[in-house]
């Protein structure tokens, strides 16, 4: 594959997130379909595979002022999106793809933002479901929440002003639901949150301290084939995990219940 500039990579990702197929993106940019797929995976862009009618090219109506509000519900979904969402470089298309077993969660997101569930597409190859939402102001609306293009390579929450500190529990709870793993069984418990950006996990750790968490927090380089170039935040111990659950208001607030319920892995 010929060497491509960063601008070319950005254009390819933008084209794909705008709704073009990998084949069409390749034709437009003069490269093969496989090369497009490699670039998308390199930059952690969710890959979709459509069955039946393609829905990505349709621009669906939704509450485009949703992310202008600073509420616990918006904070939760912003945290979830900083983990699992992707916004294109133009800042006008947001993609969200999640596992099929959590389809109820994407239903909830659609309902909360006023988006028809008919907008959901299915990726049958990976048993996943996703949506694309469009708004020319999305980039500006999501910036205060740290949701930026190629966020796994960059991280910026400098706009998360002190006035929004009361929303941190909801933001972090959504973040764990998106990129975390919770294990609670008897006296054994742990929380793990993965990220390709070390600064993001350091911010997560500092935010827990701000909320009053005093237990141990470890952040380490995973350095494995399963998580190449990734970092992991780790909290272990039943008392420590219970305290985090309390601080993040897990029992009384909306969340992905399957992640937080005591269970075996």
C-alpha cells in the first residue's frame, strides 16, 4: 500500500463515517477495499456490515440539542461515547456500534436522543448493532466531554469546567459501561478500564480521587496481543469496588446492569 498522509487517512475515515462502503471509499481515494479496512481498524473505527437495506446514507431526525444540555443523562451517554463512540474529522457524524447482547442499550440511547430505532443497522459478521447521527454542530457539542476525532490518539477534557463536577459520577459510570469490565463475586471484585490513551486513564483516576475514593488504583501498559498499545486502569478488592459503585451511584442510576451485577466472569 502506498504511503498516505495524515490528511488522506482523515479523508478516508470521513468518507466511511459519512456512509460510503469500504469499496466506494477505496474507489474515491484510489486504494483497494482491503487497504480501507486496514486503515479503519488502525484508527479504531467500527466496521459495519449491512444486511438488507443500507441505512447509513439516510439522515435521521433526532434531538440535535441533546448534547447542549448538562444533565446526568447526557453526562452518562457522553461517558459511554468517549469509550465506544467515534466522530469524524469534520465533526458532523457520530458513529456508535455495540455488541449484539447489549442491543437494549442502543435502544435506550435512541429513545433518549429522540432517534427512531429504525435507524439501527446490524453488523451480522460481528453480531453488533450501530447507528450514525448527523449534525453540523456535533463536534462543538461533544468537545466539552472530550469526544474528539481519533480520540484514542488524543485526549482533551480541559473544557470540562468545574461547574460540571457534579456530573462526574454519571460520566465515569457511562465510561465504565463502554470500555470497562466489572467482576464481583463474594470477596473477589475488580474494575478494569481499557484505553489507548494514558492521559485519559490518569484523568479517570484523578476524578475518582476528586469524588472521595481513597483506595488503590493501578494504571499499567497492557503490552499484549489482545490489547496492543493499550493501557489498563485496575481497581481490585470487594471493598474498593463497592466504594466505586457507591461513588458512581450505580444502584440508583441508569447503567448497563449486567456489568455491575455480582457474577462470575
